[in-house]
C-alpha cells in the first residue's frame, strides 16, 4: 500500500494535534481538591455545608492524640509538642489543656469584660446589686476557691470574668492531668494525651494541610529526645484535612498502582493474543493520543484538571484499546489494514457515538469531577477513534499473523450456538433481576453522603472518639442568619439568643454558640457602655454598698478605674480578636458570602445537643423570620445526596434515551435496534441486581452502569453486524475474537480497580468488570450462530 | 603497715557511722509514722488574714483523710462548702447558690500545691511533697516543725512558705504565708480514733 497525500495530511494533523495538546497540558494546572467530587450545591443551606466542608473552622481542625506510654510521660510530651507547635507559623491555634493556649483569649476577655459580659445592664451596678456581689466575694475569699479569684477581685468585684470564662469553658472539655488533656483510651486502661490544632491553611488547601501534618511530625520528632520514655509514644492524627490528605495520597498511590497493574495485565493479554510485541505500543497509540486530547480538552474547558480525572479518565477510555484490537484481529495476516477499516468503521463509529451519548450525561453532573471525566472521555474517545481510523492503517500497513483466540477455545460458531441456547434462560434471569430490584425498592440506594466518604471506617471511628474526648465541635445543627452586613447579622443573632432561651429551658436543646459572644454588635456594646455608671456615681454607690463589710478602703480603686476606662474605650471590632482562639471561632461563625453566591453576610449559631429537631424546626418556623433558617447538616447532606442521585439517574436515563435515538436513526430498523438494546438492558438489570444483593447501590455504581452501557453497546453492535454480514467462519471468528479480547481487557482493567479500598474506584471497578462480562454473554446469546442463520436467510 | 591501715579503716568507718546513729529520728521516720495511719478525722479552725480585709476571715469545719489519697474538707461556718480531693480530682461544692467546680489538681497548681502540702504530710508521701517543695525539719518526734519552700518560680509567686507543726503522726497547725502578704492559719484538732 502506498502512502497517499491524504495519509500524509492525516499524520501531519495528528502530530500537530499532539504538539498543541502538549503545549496546552503544559499550561494546565493540576488540582487535587477532593471536594471536586463533592457536588456543586444547588440550595443555600447545602452551599453552607459544602463551604464548611471546604473551609470552615471545622475543616481546619487537626485532632492529635499521643498514646502508648505512661500518663506522666504523655503529659510531658504533650507540653513539649504543644510548645513547638505554638511557634509554628502553619498553625493558628494549638490547644492541649494548658493555660498557655488560652492566654490570649483570657487576656481579650479580661480587658474587654464590661463590653462582653451579658450581665452588664443599668441595674447591675446599683447599690443592692453591688452589695450582693461584695457579700458573695467575701464568701469566696473564705473558701477554697479564694486563690482563683483573689488577684482579680479588686478589679472585678462584680465577677464578670467568671461569667465569661464559664461561658467559654462551659462546654465540658476533656479531663486534665498534669495540666494537659489526658483521656482514657477506649480499649484497654491506657491513656491518651489530646491536642487540638487549627491550621492556617484552608481545609481544601491540601498542600497546606499536608505541610501542617508534616510540621506536627517534625515537632514530635524533636520533642521526643527531651522527654525520657517518649520513644514508645505513638502519634495519632485525625480531622477533615488529615483525611483529605490521606485520601489524596491513597488515591494517588492506588490509582497509579492499580492502573499500572491493569496496563500490565492488559498488555500481557494483548501480547498473548497477538504474539507480536511490536504491535503492542501501536495498540496503545489510540489510547495515548486520546488521553492527551482528554487532558487538553479538560484544561481548556475547566481551567484545571483534577488529579483523579487524569488517573481515572485514562481507565475510562481504556475502551479505546479495543479499537486497535478490532482493527488488528479483524485483518487477515498480510492483508492491508486499510482494507479492514471500511468494514469495521461504521460499526466502530456507531460504538463511539453511543459511548459519547453515555458519557455526555456525565458532562451535566453537579460533581465538577464527574463533569470533567465526561469531557475527558468524550474528547479522548473521539481522538482515539480518529487515530485508529486514519493513523493506525498508515503506521501498520499490513495485517500481521494474529492467531484467532479460537485456537485456544472451541470453535466460535459452536460457542455462539451454545450462547444462543441461553437466550431464554437469560431473559428469565433478566426478569428475575427486575424482580429483585423491584423488591428492594426504597432500600436500593445508599442514603448517606457519608457513604461516599473516602475515609476508611477505622479512621472515622478514631475521629469520632478523639472528637468526643477533646470536646471539639462536631457541628450538626445550626441556625443560619442572612444579613446585608456584619452589624445586622450580629444584632439578629443577639435577638435569636433571647428567642432560644425558652427552648433551652424546656430541654429542646442544651445550648448554643453565637458570634455575638465573641464580638457583640456595636449597638449592644454601646448599650453596655451606657449602662456603666459615671465614676463619681459608681464611687458613691460602691461606698454605700461597702458599709459594714470588712473590705479595706480603696481596695476597689482598680475597679473604679477599669469601669471609667471601659466607658470611654473604643468599641470592639474584628481586629481586636486577631491571633486569638476566639477570633478563629468568630471567623467560622460570621463571614461574608462570596459575591457569586449572592453576597451579603452569614452568621451561624451552632446548637448543642438538640434533643428534639422536629420541635426546634417548628419553633423556628413559628418565628416567621425569613432571614433565619434551621439546618440539620446531616439531614441536608443526605438530602443533597438523594438530590444528586436523582440527577444522576435522570442523566443516565437521558443518556440511555439518546443512545436509543441514535441507534434508531442510524440502524433504521426496529429489529436491529432491539438486537442491540435488549442485551444491554438485560445486562444492566442483572448487574444492578447482583450489586444490590451485595449492599445498597451508590452513585459510583450508577456511573459504572453508564460505562457498562457505553462499552457494552460496542459488543452488541459487533455481534449484531456479525449476524447480518459475516458469512464465513474465519471472519466471524475474528470478530468474535476481537470482542472477547476487548471484553477480557475491560474485565481485567476494571476488575483490578474493584480491589481498591477507595469507594469511587471500587464502585466503578466492580460494576464495569461484572457488567461488561454479563453484557458480553447477553449480546452473544442474542446473536444466533451465523452459519445456520446465514443459511436460513441466504 | 597492714595493722595500722586496718585501724585507720575501722576508725573512719566508726566516724561515719556514729552521726547516723545519733540522727535516729528524721524526715524518713516522720513520714513512716504518717504512712502507718490509714484514716483520720479532725475539726479545724481557719483564720485568713487578707490584705484587702480589715479583719481576718474565720471558718470552722471538719477534715477527713483516707489513705492513700482522699482528703475531704467540709466547712460548716460561715458558709457551707465541701472540698473533696480524690486522687487528682478536686471538687468544690458551695451548695445551691455558690460555686460548684470540679477540676484536676495538677491543672491548678495554685490550689494543688496547698492541698498537696497537707495531703502529702498525712499520707507520708515524701515524693509528693518534694514535687512542689524543699523540706526542712526541726524538733523531735514529740514536737516537730516542717517548713515547705516552693521549688517552682511560678508557685513562689503565690506561696512563700508553708509551716506545719505537729507531734508524732498528727498535725497541729498549718500556716501558709502567701507572697502577697496574705496569711492563713489552720488549727487542727484531731478527733479521737
């Protein structure tokens, strides 16, 4: 075969495309933000959820535990570690129970106690109230608690700081020993020193989170030598950032490990089939070109490529390995490959188009990650098919001796004849599968967003244990307030605090946190300032209240001075809380909504121990405050999953519908469409039923089924063509070999993913490996052995 | 030469042994005496002289000790309060309209150090005492005085010294001198067993 001008143009176009793609890929950013595989949330409450997952204080928390040594050793190690971590710029806050971690907070509360204390009002400094406070002070001085209050008493006889500190530490912290948090381990009678660290990096900034973890490791390594006996101590870390970093590492490791394994196995299979090592790289040529095009397309379309899109997309377009297989196995030895192309191209083109219909559904997914995968596979498949059509015949002009797989197996017609006999039993099995699925209606799908959690169960348990032990926030119930500006948001939460009081009294919830605790609204601050008496008045009233009490004269001069100063002090703003733990807390509870999400301010009030969510929801609805919403984040997240699953189902149905329309338009025969669609439907039903017997189905199974349709449609199309066109046994044997080999490669490639511990890989791997194999059997059974059929029709 | 060397060795040994024999009663013996007591009860009167008050605060109540680490101080007047120490856990309960607080002894050295001075003596737990203080002992078994000086600079800011007097394995007075000039005297009257 001569190389024509058209071939030259094709090669030139291909090389040019490869060059352009390489340039684009070189400029593309690669992201590893796991939340790309979290949905872009449609509703506002869900947006808060996603924001909290991505960036909230909760997402920046690292829980650290030290265990495996004597309690006293653990305590000393905790102190040594915390001291080092407090000096690390990567961490904004480190708490381990020591006062050092709270010094800045206490200082802020102490200096601003008259603006912060909820007790400050006009009556608070009246003679009777002062007298009552002084008598209480006298009692405390005679008690064991004297050392706690004695130093501050001359400044604060009304005890504002006690109120503020109690409110701050009211939520029971972990037990303390030797000055640090030390909790018993859940198992044996061991102990665990607990630390809580907050990263400066946002939760979604995985590099920042990984750096913070490395800092903790280093700090511990440098602290160990200072504490005798600390070598035995083990470090445990947990938290959203930790999970994300680990998931990313596991994902990277597994994706590369498993895809390498799969590639190796597929290469081995192809080598066995072709017996021609030089064909091997050529078989991968369409895939490689497709992957490159896919990355470039996603880079252009989204601005960045997710690491998982890359690792996973290559597996998805693994289907393109089949293209080369179809070409090579269907070309007789020594025959021109170009001559094979017209024979298989229409079928293959239709196969590619049906796959694209299937994958196009993913393009509209709310998960950025899946949308990327959709674009990647579409671009990849188009390019891979084009490379097979126009490039491979030029590069491999003549067919090589490819032993048909039939050599290893019974003759194909016999096998197909046998498969045909399975048609009725298979139809029965498909009906049975439909019954199984129908019987599980309502229990078919996983309902919890947590089911998509890439974190292994053991680590989730550890996280819960540490969270409970350290009293770290585990926000589930929230009131959310929308406001035009910060001040409005704060005044609104102050009003809500009053509304919540009766619900706390009747036990609907135990308590709440509010941004106004750390930064009262300016109106409230002004009101408190106005309630502070003038110096002369306060002095006279205090003297009056002191009459007959044994306090020495002028003991409370600091109190008079502090109140006088508080009357004139500048109102508190956010800057006053900088570099305190309270400031971090405030940042998580009061923030500006980004302009694309509608702008404005959001204040959150986390609710503690909500005993009766239904009653609370009712009460909140009865307030008739349109700017206030009650969120149960668990409920929201589960609803989000259901919403998303419905979306995925619709997209899948839409994709399936598009495939049927495409087939109808192309094949122009109801019988032929049925021949292609029926085995696909049967295979999907049986696969779904099999999977559902193993546990509830996840969204990943759903996407897997979409892939089964995309890949399996090729088998059906080839078998359907076989039925119509192939008349001699050698040619039909080659077609069957090609399809069987293609399926073996798919089963091996995805079967390898099925062993992964990561839900997304496991879910899709299992589904595709099982589904495509079942699809092969169904499509073969739907195709009567060509000999008799040909004879009958001929 | 050999006999003379022997005499020298014997003489040195005797010189070394003789003072030890004379000091038969010391910290070790005092502690051993307290260790033998497994539980005790007492009444107390406490007077606190505070700089900010023109007259001392007087309180009375009971003390109960159970080996090895339980101590309960119940104040009856002027304001009821129960202070219980069990291991590392301290509970202060001032009744309905007072403070109710539970915390770890080790987390509050300002209270912990004071409590450990009494409990450490009652338990005969020298390491516990020496964790916070250097010990000085005067007198004899029939009438002794233990002086505790804080080791930790932070603790020195609060307490300058604690002076405990007693006889055999019972405490008579505990006088705490605070660094700010405040002073507290605890007079202990042991109940008959």
